[in-house]
C-alpha cells in the first residue's frame, strides 16, 4: 500500500516539476537533484530503499526552496517526505 502511494506521489512530483517555469541557477540545481532522487527511488524496489540522510536533506532543502513561489510543488514534496518517514526513512 505504502509503495503504491509513494509511486503516485513521485509521479505527481514529476508532473509538478515540469510546471516550474522560472529557473535560476539555484532552482536548476534543486530540480536536478530532485529528478535524480526520484529516479533512484523509482529504480529501487520501494521496500528495499535504504536510509539515506542526504536524500532527506535534499528533499527538505527543496521544500524550503519552493515553499514561497510554488506552494503546490512544496505540498507534494511534503507529502513525499511524510510517506518516506512512514516507511522508516
């Protein structure tokens, strides 16, 4: 159940990332990291994803970065973080 929800959140996050139109250098780095992290999560079996503190750090930084200008994207990232926390991250 949690695995399916995580996949749905990752798909939603991907769609939200595609909607970001104003891209400065910092935003480009944040987007690149998020895309790479999402791909890694999708490539691994969700039940076997190992704890990665840097992943959670990057996701929290992305949440902070997008909070003001992209509230829908921020909400999706927060839901993803919550889901990962329930899985033991």
